C-alpha cells in the first residue's frame, strides 16, 4: 500500500516486465489473453500528485469515467477521494454503483436525454455542465416537472485551438460541437436567473485531450475568468470553475504535461476569483497504469513486410487505428540478445486498419510470445467492442503482490445476450 515511488510503471525486473510485484507473464498464464492489467499503486501516486499540485484551490477531482469505467477501479478512486465526470446515464449508473456520491458528480455531453437528466436530478449531482440553450431549456423543464432545482454551469467554448495529437481530440475551438460560444453565455445565464428550477453555480471549459502545453489551459482560463467577472456583475452566484481534463501523459515518446507548472498558473487565478476548482482528469490518472497483454499467434513474412499477428486488435484497443495513437510494445518476458526488427503488429480483425503498430522496430517477436502494449489504461477497455464476434477481454487490478480479477472475460453467451 501507500504511494507508488516508481518513476516508470511496468518496470522490467530481472528481465521480465512486472505490474506491481507480479510478472506480466504470470498474469497472462493465469487469466489468459488478450488481457488488461492495471497497477493500483501507480494510480494512487497519480491521484496524490494531482492533490498536491492543486491543493490550494480545494479541488474536486472528478475522474472522467469514460477513460476507464471499471467498477472496482471507480471504487478505488472513490476511496482516494475522487468524484466523477460523466457523459451518459450509463456512466452515472457506474459511478453511483461504485458508491460515488451525487454531490461529487458533474455531467457533461452535448446530447443529454430527458431520462438521463431525470436520473441525474434524482441522484442529486453537483452540476450539469450545459452545452447548449436547448439543453438548458430541457433541464429547466424536467426539473420543473419534478419540483426540483438543477444546479448547472455552462460549458463555454473558449475558441482556443489546443494542439492535440489528433483532430478528433481537440474540442475547444468554435468548429467543434462542444460548448456554448462564449459570446452567447451571458444571455444564457441571464435567462436562467429568471427560472426557479435552475441554479447557475458554475462555469466549465474542456479544450481537448492529451494536451501537453500549459498555455492553452491558461488562455482558456483567462477567457472564462473574464466572463466570470461580467456574470458576477449581473448577480450570477458562481461557486465553481471546471477546467475539464485532457492533461497529457507521455506515451513513451514525447513530453507529458507539467502538472506543477499548470497548477502554479491556474491555482492562484482560481483562488483570487474565489472559486472552487473542478478538474476532470481521465487519462492522466489511469493511462500509464494500464497495459494491454496480447500473445503472438503467427509471424508472417515473405512479402515486403513482416506481420506479427497477435490475439488482440482494434476491437480491444482502437487508439492506434482510430487516432494513429502510439503505444510502446515489447516482449513481456526476457528479450535476451535479440536484435530489433521492423514489423507491423496486427490483430485478427478483418480490417486493414486493424493494427497496434506499423513499421515498428521491436525485438524480433516469436510465435507464442507475450507482448505488453503500454499506456493502455485509458480509452482501452472503455472503447472495446464485440466487432467480428470478439469477446471483450478480462481486466485485472494489481496492488503490489495482490491480484484481483475485476472483470471476467466475456463468453459466447455474453455475445448473444438480449437478442431474440
Ligand atoms: N472532460 C470532458 C468533458 C471530456 O470530454 C473528456 C474527454 C475528459 C474530461 C477527460 O479527458 P482526459 O483527461 O482523459 O484526456 N478516446 C480519446 C480521448 C477522448 C477524450 C474525450 N473526452 C483517446 O483515446 O485519446
């Protein structure tokens, strides 16, 4: 127990990559492949790092459930004092099932349904982060019918284009579907002040994901603080400022966001404004804490390329094919004196886009060998599907030497459950 002192997750100890104190090869033997494994010690360390850095602003650490919604993981995060950032009724269900109190939950998303809004009101969530006028009108209607008051903040689109590794993960500029144009936010708060069922308590911004520079955050924050000043002059009683998530990690090449430097710029501004800071980290809490384990089925060469065909692919880990995401891949067991060779690591799915790595130099993999795909704790399992009749993998949580199966592998029966 305690905060992890490792500087790198999944170190290689006596030639074998380990999770906590357990060799990955042992986990794969016990639970089969493909398999997701998570290091709880690393997650504890990340939560502690966030707490320490942002301490001065009394932050609500609203873990972004979409990154990895495993129930046991959510329970552990709750025990570490985290709330939740959710984006659907399903994620709300996960969060409350894990014991996260409604008062620590914020709800974002452009398409909230009436049923989802009603569910969130019943759970007494801290706030809706509202993404359009129509949505706010709908929340007003649902809350009025229920005789309840809905706390909310408007998610402002600050029109800041943050550099993210892929266009699909930039959300803070005016050509994305997210948020309310910042020129329109004042009118919306003003309208809400006249509605009994609406309680405007905050303001929100989320500019994208896997951002490694502090500057776009500070730029967005300054824009939002300008709006806060104006709103207060109009009598809007704001109490929280949510700067979203998106804090970038290193995928084994390239820098990570410097949390301390970000906090040093953000905390004083938020404290000066007398606001409570809400943070929505997802990837930055769990990403590095996960590895995806997959076994080599075949090595196919002869043509211009060598294909290492593994038993996991885009149905389990879609980031490489969907975003061109880079994940370091290496044999989980001893490498010995093997030379690196350039290969495509591909899955068994019938799609040319089914790959985990292209033109990647790795120690020449052998059939039957276990490969570790690093930095897969976020947007790995949570984006997995049953495409091609694939069974979603098991998930294992490791705490030092203790191993828990936290989701069993799916079965063929699971595949047809619910079908007529
Ligand atoms: N808050 C909001 C409103 C969000 O939309 C997101 C992520 C987060 C927080 C958490 O962002 P994080 O701290 O995890 O970067 N599937 C993509 C990432 C999509 C992110 C969607 N929104 C990927 O695998 O890179």
